[in-house]
C-alpha cells in the first residue's frame, strides 16, 4: 500500500501538525533519552583530560551539548514530516547523499583527518557525509521495496538495481576510505532485501559475495591487514599496532563488576586514544563496570526491539514502506552498536564507528536522532490511523 498523499493544503492542515505525545512509542523514546543522557555524562568524563590540553577542559562537552541541541531540533522537525514526504522524496535524498559523497572527495572541499577524507566543513562545524548516506539509503531502499517487492523474486533487473546503487555507495565510501560505514550500509540493505522476499539462494549468494569482497579489501590493503593481525593477537605488539586494543581491554579489566567510579578512569588519561569517540564504551566499562555495560546493552536491545515491533505492526497493516524503514533503522543501529561494542571488547577488528547516541560526534548524533524520530513518526501515524478507524466504527455502530 502506497503512503497516502493528500492535497497540499490538506497536508499542511493535517499531516504537518504535531501528533499527540501519547501516540509515540514511550519505550523507544525512553531508551533514546536515557542513552542520550548517558552519552552526555560519558563524553564529559572521557574528554576532560584531553580537552584540558586545548586550554578548555569542557571543550568537547560544550560542543557535544550543542550537537545534542541541534539533534533534538532536527528530531522535532522529523516528527512533523509525514511519512508520505519521505516516500515521495526518497530518490532526491539518494541523489543528494551521492552528490555529497562525491563532493567530499574533492581536495579543498573535503576535510582530511588521519588519512581519511570524510568531512565537509560547515563554518565552525564539520559534517560526515557517510552518516547522511545511511539515512538516505534506508529510505530509498524502503521506497524501492514498496514498489518492486513482488518483482524481486522473478526479475533479475529489479533485484540488481538496489545492489548496483549499493555498489556505487560502497565505492565512494571506500575512496574516503570508510570501510566501517560501507559495511554497515551494505549489511542493512542486504538484510532488508531478504526481509522483502529475496530467495534464500540469492541471499546466500549476496552474503558470500560480501564476505569475499571484504576479504579482498583486507588482503589488498596493508593497513587493514595490519588491523586484522593486531586484532588476532594485540599483545604481540602492544606498544605499536595493538596499543589501542590492549588499552581498551585493560579498561574492561579494571572496571570489574561495578567499575572504579564515574570520573575515576585511568585509561582516559592519555592511555586510550579516541576515548570520547570510538572507544567511549571502554571508558564506560572501566568507570561503571559490567553492570553499566549490561545496562547499556539492554538499552540498545530495547531500542532495536521497539523498531522491530513498529515494523511488525506496519506489516500487519500492510504498510510496507513503514515496515521496511523501521526494520532498516533497527538493523542499522543494531549493527553499528554491535560493531562498536565488539571492537572495544576485542571481539572484532578495530573500525572507526561511533556508538550511536553515546559517542562524541555531531554527524552521528544528528542522523541517529533523525532516524529514530522517523520511526517514532511512522509509529504514531499508524496509531492515529488506527484510532480514526476505531472512531469511525463506533460512529457507524452508534448510528
């Protein structure tokens, strides 16, 4: 069923009004707010020493709070945008994100940090275009599957089109290079295709092809191969290639069951690089212990489960666009969270992916809040339509 499109004036009058707060998923909102609050606390704790070297111990906390304010503002805007708008403009969002991925590679425009060109300067801020690509790809894939779901099993061209677009995105991301974001987007799109009804042998072929491509990228890139070797035995070269991972593991070990106490981390004192960004979960484990780790993992489980619950509700109503968006957002956030936690715990090779809603990083925070607000909006729209249907039945029965 295609999302309903109303006349322009009717859309302004009805769809763009704020939905009633009671229509939003309270568990999803609650988990999001707790993770955002925890992120503020941990960014403040993990960045104080490093920021003091810049002359202002609260430098990163101030910027994180500013990004958080912008993220909340963006989320409020997304909450007012009808689902039909996303369906209509899914192709525009895709082309815009692809253009940004090209622009960021142009010398003089894209900003290079540690050998990677992923950011576009916007005055005092920078925007990581790969984060916007995640949202755009989920929305476009959901709209495409809404239109072509029945043809995916029978026609190769319908099955190949999203894969071709995914391939272009992956190449542009690898040129930055940003293998982590490319892997997360690819996994999300492939799983969305599987949920749309792609045959098992097609899904298996895609999975094997993805693993093969990943293996080739690792083998042909010296620094990626070195990361893999360091992951397998970080203690073999603990003061060079395995330094970051060994320091992260030390943080986990020091934390024990209940942690050393908030603000008392030793590893954040210039031992663990990227303590407030990619490895903030290690500092959390050190200061809050395994109890804090379990709490954060549980919150992410609640967040992802509520996205899936929204998808199930949409499937029951045959609203496939909403279902694919909710499912795609849930898979993407689950995958990125799993990778970040797995990296800090030594379960996966080191990758530069933030922990959604918690790590310092404005672009990630903005897009994570936007995607979750989109899920809240579509859930509230479905509840509003269901309530209108119930009211109509009551009026008919009363008449």
